[in-house]
C-alpha cells in the first residue's frame, strides 16, 4: 500500500486528482467518476463505460452447484 496523498479543496469545492491515482486507474480527461460515501469515507471510482460488461460474472459463486433451470421452474411455479 502506498502512502496517502493530500489534495486541497478549492473555493469552488473542486479537487485535482493526483497523477499517481489517474495513472493507476487510467482516468482520462472527460471520464466520469462515481462518488460514494461509506462509513464516513469519500470514495471515488471510475464509472464503468459498459455496466453490463462490468457486472458480468459478479457473484457467480452463488450459483455453483445449483441447477438453474430447476430453480427458475420452481420460481415460476411460485408466481402462479
């Protein structure tokens, strides 16, 4: 882990991203960032260019060993 870098908030409430962070995350001019607050922390993350591609495969371990066709059939039967 690298040492934290300090940034200053301008009068217009703007900050400049340190070059180390821009290079590490490949942030280019015009890119958009997601801003989140979690447990008192301000988190900036690059907004995915393609949300579908970004989300593909997330939490696939949940379905390990599950017959998905059978699961879907049971869910559909529960709706009726």
